[in-house]
C-alpha cells in the first residue's frame, strides 16, 4: 500500500512496562510527525522529523517519551515506564519536503495504547 | 490548554440538507486553518484549508468560512451525503508544521 502504516494497531500493557510503536511513512516523504489523541481531546503534536535535521521534540510530554527515525524511513516512538495517563491513540503522519502547514500531512490509522 | 475548540461533539443531519460544523480558536497567531475527516479505524484525511488572508474557500460541496475578528471558522457541507458520516477535526497552525487540533465533531447523515 502507498499510505502511512503503523504497528501494532492495538497494544495493551501493564503500568511500568516499556512500549515501542512503529511508523512507516509514505516513500519519499521527508517529514514525519507523531501525535497523540487522548479520549475526548484533539490530537496533540509530539515530535517532528525533517530529513537529517535535529528533530523538534517540543511536544513530548515527559522524558519517558522518545522517538527515533532512521534517515527518511521508519520511525519508532518509545514510552518507558508507561503510566495510565499514557493511554491514547498514537498517530503518525508524513508529508513532503518542508514541514509547513500547507504541506498536507498524511496520517496512519494509529496505534491504540491501553495501559492497565 | 486547548487552543482549538469544537464545542459540538456530534451533529445529526438529514441527507441532502446542509451540515454546519463550528470551530473556535484562542491563538491570534494562527494563520492557517484546516479541516480533516476521519472514518473509523483510519487516520484523518485532509479535507479543505484556508489561509488567514481569506474569509472563504470553496471546494465542491465543502466551504470553509473564517471570521478572524471572532476567532471562529466553520465548515459547510452542502448537500450532505451518507458518505459524509465521519468525525471532522478542525486544526490550526502559526504557519509551520505544528497543527493544533480540536476534539472533533461526529457527523451522522440520516437517509
């Protein structure tokens, strides 16, 4: 498929465990974004990757959250020592070239994370 | 602190009638606004956008209106069709890649 893919689609974990979420962006998209949507709220920006530039991590809620991206391909979002308030849908998006608002962001289906 | 608010969590409209979705924002630095549509088990998809230099943008059945003085925008869908049943998100940006989203409005189009 040509769209953004994410895995797993659902993840249930116990409080205190680490989780890793994966995103495969659209081929050729140099910009990649992670968002989080908690129940009843809008999508929150977490982190932005653009090519080989240093990522914009300004949206990460705590130092338990980290993300990596290898070149212009796969990205992983890692949450260490998960807490119940981390329960949310985590969405990945990618876009062409410059990360400007007018460059359409294409979203994946998300990973629903439940922390018990 | 949500900078973009969609105060109506749901909207039900009859097929063929107009759907009006509303969105309010608090950040006066926002200069680009977007609407996304989301079906269950899928990611949001871009629908229509508007720059702050305009007050209206139209694309087929979809029109977005922007009232900067009121910090308010709306999406009109005319005529509404069953395939329009989805969650609609309003989003805003200060021109860069960071989008601030509202919580969404679930639209149900009744046959």
